[in-house]
């Protein structure tokens, strides 16, 4: 899950590459590097760690040249060291790579047998040495690159520059996205339009299996069969403006505080506040005519999908299978003809979910994606897309994108319920009204920041934390645990409250905070009983509830945080906010890198 970029420019390439890499750092921050052609020869600068380190290297040791490639790395093969940092080069060719070359071991053995000496443990170097071998045999760069592409398997995007060819850049896409940008006498390639947006808005996307030869004036595209192909140039809507933190310490904090606006914007997109009707655009399937629905997603987006399953099953009486994409894609799921699926993703680039998308479409399913990035691969390749109006989410931990996904799924559940005649107009109006109250309640929750920070002080001392919830609160318990793990590095688990006594209750002692998501409603009594069982065994129960649930929980809970009361339907959206805020405060107290936690990347483009 690396970011790649390339420039054939008029001005020095390194500053442009660095700026584009800043916009790609969400893909990985283990190391970064740039190579350019200087007097026809390849030169490079690389640094371990975040992009700032590479910027420092370039300040001390500038890199001239107007043609170059750049890379920001999320390590897959080989430790995140400077030696393994891209670009990987020989005297003839330099390459940046996103993805995995799966047959690298076999190719490496073959090349070593021919005398090649490898310098790194990366899979990328096999491609470099393969191209180099073809160049050594006398092939021109294009022929060498194409021949090497025929030998590699896996999912990747690649870009290469060649010694002695100052206005040539070759790039390829197979399973990982790649965009070509058209400037005025300048050309660019990049992992996405976001990276290229400050440089040009005129973008062409490579299709699966494509490769492209770029010079200073334009691009020649070739399809998977190596035949010349036409690819449409479109004007991207992605903004070239830098996204800042404003007055917040971290992007995550800023993004948490954007919840009310994002929820308002997303709901307005699909809900008419005057008529209290859900207004969905034309969907790629008719919800009244399907017998089953598949939901596939990863991480927090999957947890949104789990909530979606509760809602859609309840309101539309439509059976839903929700699965993580990495399992779904390999379990050979039986899919009925004419079936339908919803894919959920902030980035719209997550590799496992992209694979699920292709599998679903090959199986004749109609796929609707719920995505935050309108020009993402998922949005482009699905049969239809509903956008979450969350704006750019920079913090690795998903916050506002998650609640925006919930808002879209809530609207879909209502829309499906109406289409399947399971919901009356009255019910629809009541549920819509509940949703419309969410943004102002979200704002009220953010004002409880100090209380949540106090709770965070307790949680920050723990080694293990349990989050409990029932019904649609169960996925929110999982979200609380996921968020805490990923940014504070405290071990946390989310459980269905009723499942505790089947094993996890053995973990309870006075050192383990039990964080309960327990709004009043039909499941309140059951959850409260499970919490009492935990308290009776010395567990330290800390509960989120509303005014109606407060008194009952105060009898045994160490802390109770009273959240605004809202119709049961919308509680998952609201209760997600304090658990995310809690994780944020714990991470700040622990002094971790909140926006770029260790080992992670914002967009997971390898499987
Ligand atoms: O871009 P996506 O929504 O497809 O990403 C899915 C997950 O990688 C993502 O939600 C991840 O779990 C977050 N870091 C959670 O905060």
C-alpha cells in the first residue's frame, strides 16, 4: 500500500514529487524516496521513516533533474529501512512500485542464476532486475518494460525511468490504481488524482492490465494484450488545495469535530427534511425484487456494514450477509443469479474489497458502493455509487467517514423498507425525523469532551479493555475496541454483551475497564444484566447511556456518561462518536502518533 508518483516536467521534479508524496502519505509512511535523471543518469535520495525525513535529506543534498519518480512506502517485503526504500535502481532503470509481485521468489532465483546480485529483500527489486536484464540484452525501454510485465504476477502499480531517456516514463497498472495527468508541456503519473490535483486536473485512469508510455507531450496507452488503447481524459473534481488541521492538534481531532457538519451534509443528500422522505438516486438493483443482499467491507467500514445489516433486516425484512472482504473473496460464497451487493469504503481503493467487487460482478451481482472518494476505483467500477459527504479524511483512524457511512446505510434501510412495503409513510417520517436530530445531538456529545477525557485518564492506565453492546450497539462496541487498539496500542476487544458469559467473562478483574454502550430501549434491561454480571465479578463498568438509563446503571457502574436521548434507530450513529473521542484522548495521553499510528496506512491497497 504505497504511493507512487512520476513527473516529466519543465521545472525541477523533486519539489513536485515531494508535494505529491505529501498527498500520498496516507498510503504508507515507513520510508520515502525520489529518483530523477541528472544529465541522463539516475540519481536518487531516500530516507527511512516519514516523508519529513526525505525532505530533510533533499534540503541537505538537492536533487536536480526535471524527470523523476517518487514513492512513499508501507513495507510488505523487507524491513522498513533506507536500503529497502524505493526507488529501486540499477544503472539503467529506476522503479517505484505499489502492491506485491507474487512470483518474486521464483524470478529472483532465475535472475540470480544468471548472475544478478540483489541489494534488497524487496519483491520490487525482481522487477527492476528483470527490466535491467532485458535492457542488457539490447531491448529498448518500452520493449524491456513490456517483456518484464509479461513475467510478473500479482496486484501492483509500477512507474519507471531509464538512463539516457530524459523524457520517458513508463507505468503499469494491474490490480492497483494509477492515474496519468496531462499538464502544459508536462506529464504526470500518480496513484490517485489527489496526488496530481495541484499539478493538473486533467486525468486519465489506466484500466486493469494497462500500461502507458509517457513523454513530455502526452501518453500512449496499451491494454492488457499490449495493444494500443484509447483512455479518456476527464477533468477531476478533486481539489488541489492542501487540507490543514486548522486550530486542532491532530487531523483526527479536527475530523471528530466535523461529525455534525458531515452528518448534516450526508443526510441532506438522501433525506428531504421538508417531506421527511428518503430520496435515493437510481439504484443498480430493485430492492423490492431481491431475495438477499451481500455487504462486504473492511475494518471500520465493515462495522458500519454490520449496523447496516441490523437496520436493513429490521426495516426491510431483507436477509443480509455481511462479511469482511478478505474472507468473502476467498470463501467461494454461493450467490444467486440477479443478486445484489453493497460495498462500503472510505477510500474506495481497499484491495480486498476491490477483489470482492470484481468477484461479485463476475458472479452477475449488481453492486452498489458507498464510498467517500468519488473518483476512486470502487466508485468507478461499481454499478452505482452513493457518496458519503465526509470530505477528505486524513487521520488513519476512520471517524467522520464511519458515521457518514452509517447515515447513508440508515437512509438505504428506510428506502428499502419503503420499496418492499415493510414501512408505512408514517414510519418513514418518524425514522427520518430521528435521523435529522442526529447532527445537533452529535454537536452536544462533542461538548462532553471534558467528561470523556476524564474517562480516558482511567482507560489509559489499562492494559486490556472490553467494550460491550447488544444489537446494533454490538458493532459500535467493536468500533470502540478497534479505534482504541489502532491509535493507543492498548489491547481491546468488543463483545456482544450476551456473549460474555460464554468465555470472555473470565478476563474480568479490577484492572479491566468494561465500557458499555447501553442506550435505553428494548435491549437495555438485557445489557444492564450482563453489566451487573461483570460488576459482580469485580469488573469496573463504565457506561454510556441516556437520561432514562442513567439511574439503573449508576447502581453498579463506576462511571456513567449521559448522552442525549434519541430514537433507538439512530443510536449507533451517536454512540460511535464518544467511543472514537475516547480512543483519541487515550492516544493523546499515551503520547502515540495519533494521525499516523505505527504499522498502519490510511488506504490498504495490498491484500
Ligand atoms: O478505505 P476503507 O474504508 O475501505 O478502509 C477500510 C479500513 O482499512 C479502515 O476502516 C480501517 O479499519 C480504519 N483505520 C479504522 O479506523
